[in-house]
C-alpha cells in the first residue's frame, strides 16, 4: 500500500465517516463509537474532505481540521485520514469507487448521521453510493422523522435492515441500510463556529 494509505487485512470491515469536520466535535466521536460497537466494525476511518461541494463557504485549512479531529477522536481502531485529498476526489461516490479499487477484499460501510439521510437524494450520484456499499445511519437530534420520510429512505425502504440485524450490515449486499437510534449529542460544527470556538483562517 502506498505511503499515507492505512494498512488493512483481507476481509476487514471498515466504516467510513466523511465530512469537512469543520470542526470535529463530540457528536462525530459518538457516532464513531456507536458504529464500532453496533455494526461490528474492525475500524472506522474519518475521511476529512478538502471541501464540501454542497457548501459555498470553504472550510478551515486541512491540517487544522485533522489536528482537531485527532484531539476529539483518539481511539486505537479509528484513523483520521486525508484520503479524499490523496485520491483527488470531491464527491462521495468517486471516493468510494477509488477506495474499493485501492482495497480489494475489504468491506466498507458508509456512516452518516440521520441529518445527512434527510438530504441524501441531493448528493451527486447518490444511487451509485447505495449500489457500492451498505449505509449505517445513526440518529441525531431533530432529524429522526425527516430522515425516515426522506426520498432515499422511501425509495430504498425494501432494502432496510432491522436495527437488531445491524451486525449483519457489513456482510449485506448493497443496497442495504439500517437506521439506529442511539444516545445523542446535540453538538454541531455550525453551532461551534457560531459560538466563536472555531475559526476559519
């Protein structure tokens, strides 16, 4: 494997949590810990993106966001990565294609908060994402109903696993997804920036 790319073993199940992490916070860490436990993942990789195509304002410098992410999430089975920058991808479907090609024999699960599922149909080639990897959706405050009633949830309702089957998600053939309710954090990157605890230089 090339320098800067996490090492793997064949057959590993790895959760992917993508985003600008501008900044990373306790909510991201909570989703990660719950995903490791509830989906039976070997590792979770944070994909700190160069920029979010759905946001008009650019994020803080990558080095600052990665440093903050490592402060927030220190865990032996969690890796903070800049893989999107290394691949040169900006959209999730392109990143997933690059990852599945770079890591044959590894199973990936895309992780997201329920707020992202509510807008998932706006993502570039969102159906391709569901065709590539299973989705693990974790509830966040105020988004449970809108997520469950979202366009993606309705269209792919027949592919939804029951929460009690969450440990089967990694081995499921896409499209497959599960929605979990877990103890929640109401922190958000937007709120942290608004309160002046994080600045973009």
